[in-house]
């Protein structure tokens, strides 16, 4: 579904991400794990059109979408949930959700699906997004992304700023999404959570893919265990 | 006193709408358009010229508003393009420098080609009594137009999908792009709207008193004051600030004198900023 090959990108002259290839098949959940500053965010931003690609190809459903602008990427079935969420702080929850469906009017069926996944958003529908707690804002960011009925949802560190219990909850909702057939690509520092959700994973360090394989294999890999799972 | 207050409200509604046109462009594009006043004056001249060439008032006014919208759009698509490649303070500064240049150019062309032009729209009819105060039909018509436009604007921003898209870009441009909103298209729409508002306000002004071609600078300053007091980028802030400043303006020019009024307006603005540095409805208040 998503095929990234030999992608290099960065800010200014020096590439932060170099020659990265990843692919995501329909219906899969794929995790990109790595420490802070490994280049995960940079990679995702380039895929989603928020950052120019310096070389390489981003393919989506057999078509090159390299350097397509973010607002165009959003309209071909890819939804991106950035770590900073980028909600509309002075708009209500309902308005934020409605904009997720832009340029169409919000689809009632999709909206009830989102509210089923995050009942809290229904209770808070008239509250301004900026006044909600971190956990609720994360729900809203995912909910807004889902309103466009994406086929692929890409999340950058969905657990940013969440307490452990809320982080676990966030991944439970992602697991529920999977069941509904949404393909997921997630970048995560909280490796145990990500590898529990994912079918496959990539380890990104210093802007390059160090390791890849099925999630179960990565969980048992000695390097991964030492570096990310805190097990000697 | 009632008469002075009513006058202030009529004026304030116009101030508010004038401020909205400037503030949306700032909120959306990070551009403080100093050519705003001269663009309004260009609209006035266009109306006046079309009426001289035989057009009736209605179509002439529409043509004038269209002229202002087109100039504003041109500004967006030409000289401001390099500005959009900059971010934050650099963008604001660059836009100030470029649009002040444009202001001089428009002003210069107007003074050169149409030095004695001006716009005065005489609306006939007997004065209408409101709260015991006889009001000129022109002022009432102007207020009605301004109120209707203001209402339509609020409805547009609150209730329509496009209006929400505009607000989304103002609040978080990255978020808007992730929702599929094209910021460049929204920007074009808002520049056209801003120009049209400038034209509309100047037309309503001309219904009460003549607008001369030297009005550009005053209109820009007025719009800036309203924008700053209301909070940069805030639409409801601009309406409220316009009303307040309009009333201050009327009261002070009636009781103190027209010459001092400008200073008092500036003082009122300074006072607001002293108490609330980002204006009445500023983003970071």
C-alpha cells in the first residue's frame, strides 16, 4: 500500500534521514521504533508532504506521491496525526472533527464510529479543543484524522505527554482501529507498546534503518531488548 | 448625548468592518497590509468615475468593491509571494515594507491621475427619528449595510465549511493542511474578501460624508488601531474594538474637538494595549 524507497530528507543542506526504505501492506500495522532524534518524525513528515524529499520515492497504491503537498496527501486516503497534534485550539471538539472530513460535510456514520471509539469526545463535543487534557487532545487528533475515512493512518508518537495508563489506552484504541481494517503506520519511542500492536517493525537509528522484521522477532532480538526494552 | 452615542455606533460599525478586513489577512497570512487604506480609496475613485460615465449608483458601487478586491488579490499573487516563503517576524516585517511601498504607489497614481476626485453618495429622503434623534437616511442605510455584512461574515465563518476552513488556517496552518485545506486558496479568498470589505466601508462612509483621495493613510491607521485593540487576527475583537473606538471618536470630537480626537483614539488604543498587551481577544491574552 505504502512503499518508501531509498528516501533521503532533512532540514537544509544536510539530510537527517538517509536512504530509508519501508513498506506497509494493506491491513497491516507497522511500527518504526528508535530513540529520540533518530529521524522518525523527519521521515513521517516527508512521507506526508510536510517536508521536501531530497531523493527517493514515496509510493502509495502503485503511484508516486513524492513531494505531493500535505493538503493533497490528506485527500488521497492518508491521514497523519503529528506528535504535536496541531488541533484547532479555539474551535469546539465538534468543529475539529468536522474539519477532519473537509472538504466534504462530516459523514454521520463515520462520526458515530469515531464517537464509539472515543466516547469522551461525544461528551465534550462543545468544549474548545485547547482547553482539554493531553489524553483527550490525543483522542481528538486521532478522531479528526479518522473523519476523512482514511485507508492509511500514520501516527507520530501518539503517546507524547501521556501518563502510562493513558498511553496504554491510546494503543488499545489503535488496536480497535486495526480490527476495522484501517492500515496503521506508527513511529514510537515506547517500544513495548508499539511492538505489541504491530505486525512488523523497523528500527531507525541515526537516520538509517538498522533492523527490520516481524514484531515478535524484534521483541526477542538482543539488541532491541538491550536498547529499547530495558532488558539486559 | 444620545445623538452622539448613536453617531458613535454608526461610525463604530464601519470601523469594525474596516478592522475585520485587515485583521483576517493578518491572522491568516501574517501580513499587515499597509496598502489597505489606499486600496479602499481606489474603490471610491472607481465608483465615482463609473458614476460620472453614466453608471447608476448600484452597479457603480459593485464595480468599485470589485476593483478593490482585484487589487488586493493581485497583491497576494505578485508582490507578496516571496513574503510567504518567510516565517514569523521576518514575514510580518517584509510584508510591512512591501505593502507600504504599494501604498505609496497606489496613492501616487491616484494623486497623479485623479487629483480632485472624491466620492460622495447622497442618499435622499427625510431624516428618520431614532430614540428621539433625527438620523440621516444615509447614515441609517450605511449602518444597515454594515450590520448585514457583519452578520453575513459571522455566519460565513461560523457555519459554512469554507468559513471553518479559513478559521482552521488562522488557528493552525499545519493542522489545516493535514485536514486537506489548501492554505494558498484560502489566502486568495481572504485577500479578495479583505479588498471587498475595504471598498464596502469606504462606500458606506461616502453616504454620510465625502471621501477624498487623501483618505488612504487615515483609513490604514484606523484599521490598524481597530486591529490592534481587538487583538491581531480576531474577528469578533475587531467588531468590538471598532464599536468602542467609534463611540470614543464621536464623544471626543463632540465634547473636546476633532483635532484632539486622533490623539485620544491613539491614547485609547495605547491604554488597551497597556492593560491587555494582545488586545481584547488576542491569541495570547
